């Protein structure tokens, strides 16, 4: 298994764990089982954990970007070698047996390199989906029902807001995949 893949799985697992812990913390506070100060204490700890995950994510993305360049260079070299053998074969410079053997090996190498490149890029897209800041995951404590006093606040205007962020991200990912 690629070392970047293990790192990706570790980061993803840690991220999911923090999300679950945040939800549990919010539920505890909302149900009145913990105080505001306890909520804030654990919330700060989770913010620190998210900052560390962010650092690890950035380091991994840098390593993966370098690996993408390396694999792209390997693909170029393999394509040049394949073209060279094709040209030599057509020119009668190499035997049919040697040509078949080399073309088979180069084709397998190209296929594997392209698969690896696609896997790295897909993994990078997944990593990019993890929010960049701890604030993106901050869960505000829910107001306890017993703390809300009945008051007449008058008419309230509600503004409708469309959430386009997910659609935009999916469109960008599809565009990048097509390129």
C-alpha cells in the first residue's frame, strides 16, 4: 500500500472521529447533561485536534502533488519509449519478437502509471473536501428549551438563502476530472 494512502486513511479516520465527538458533545450540552464551561473546554480540545488534522492534510497534499508530478513524468517517459519502439518496428530496426515483448511491458507500465495517477488525484479531491479550518466544523451549542422565555418579539422576516456550495464543489470536481 502506498504510504500516502495510509496517511490519507489515518487523516480521514481522525477527522470522522472528531466529527462524531463534536456531535456527541453538542448532544450532551443540548440535553443539559454538561455545563457551558465543560462544553467550551472540550470544544477547544477538538479545535486543536482539527488544527493538527489540517496540518497533516496540508503536508500530505504537498507530498501527493509531488507524487503526481513524478508519475506524470514516468508516463511521459513510457510514452516516449513506446513511440520509439513503434518507430523502430516500422523501420525494421527491431524484430517482431523484441517489439511485442517491449510493447507489452511498456503498455502494462503505462496502464499502471495512469491508474496510480488517477487514484492519487481522486484521493487529493477527497482530502480537499475536508474543511480547511476548525471553524468550519464548530458546532454552536443549541439553546436549551427551558432557557427560552416566552416573549412577543413582533413580526419576524425570514430571508431565504440557497446553498450552492455543494453543487459548485461537485461541478468543479467534474470539470477537473474531465481535464
